[in-house]
C-alpha cells in the first residue's frame, strides 16, 4: 500500500529546508531555528505516515488476499474459456498422472496463449474458431466476463488495487466489451447482406481478442492466474 502523504509535501519540505540553509548566511539564528522546526515537522510527518500505512496494510491484508484471489480466479477462468472456446485448445494429456495433470495443462495453455499473442493478424485469424466466436453464446460469455471484471473494479475494496493492476483490469473490460460489439457488427452482414460489416467485425475481433490475450498473459506473469482453491494452501497467495 502506498503512502498517504503526496510526494509534493516532502518536496516542499525539502525545498524549504534548502532555502533556510541558504538564508542562514543572512540571518543565521532565525534560519536555523526555523530549520530545526522544519526538520522536526518532517520527521513527525514521515513517522506518522509510515505507521499509519503499515497499520492499515496489516489490518487489511486478509481483504487484500481475498481480492487478489478473486482477480486471479477470474483471470484463470477467462484464459481457459478463451483458449478452449475460440481456439480449440486441447492438450495431449494421455498417460499423465492426476497429480501432474493440472500443472501440465496450465503450462500448455500458457505456451499456447503466449504463441497466439505474437501471431500476425493473418495467422491469428486462421486459428480462430469462427463458428464458435461469432455466435450468440460467445457474445453472452464475453459480456458476462466483462461484467465480472467490472464488478471487481467497482467493488468497495478496489482502492487497495495497485494503479497498474486497476488499469489492466479496466483495459481488459474495455476490450471484452469491444469484442462483443465487433461480434454484433460481424453478424450484421448476414442480416443486411453486406460483406462490409463482416470485414470490419472480423478486423475488430482480431485486434481486441489479441489485446485481451496480451493482458491476460501479463496478468499471469504478475501472479494473477490461479485455479479454484481446493484447500487453505491453494487459497493463500
């Protein structure tokens, strides 16, 4: 958790101290008295701020753990859904023991999505299961996941999210919603008999879906992708 005192306050104290140090050559007693007072104020502000932040962080750690788990679980489900629904991800698991199966699938999925992130739009398009993606079920699924992300962003305890994490979740939500909009555009071509809508819908889906995969990969690298907990050890981050 970050400090509650803006850095501008510390900067102002530092500048004031430098000014008084310079002014001491003109009026030494007055400047040094003020400088000693300023140092005392700065020390109190720093100590109180540090204690407040540490105390609040310790008290709210259990909440932070729950929020982190919720994000990690949501990200993991989305990674699984996108790879299996829209790209027919199906790892070879025959001959593997039950103990090794989950880790193997997660590693294979990670490699699969990392590869997709780097593909050109042309190759990326060929990997898409278009019948599955451009369907009402896909629209409802992506819209549901976008709402799940939005609920996390707007939950009461979202103030404890790091700015970079909150930004990633907001961008993820936006691209999920955009993908839904592109699916609607694509489906217009059948109703209106105009290939234009299919072309712009497909281009939009490729762009947004690849961005979604990129964000999900980055979140996983940051530790935000976990399977559903089966015991307390699994739940702890």
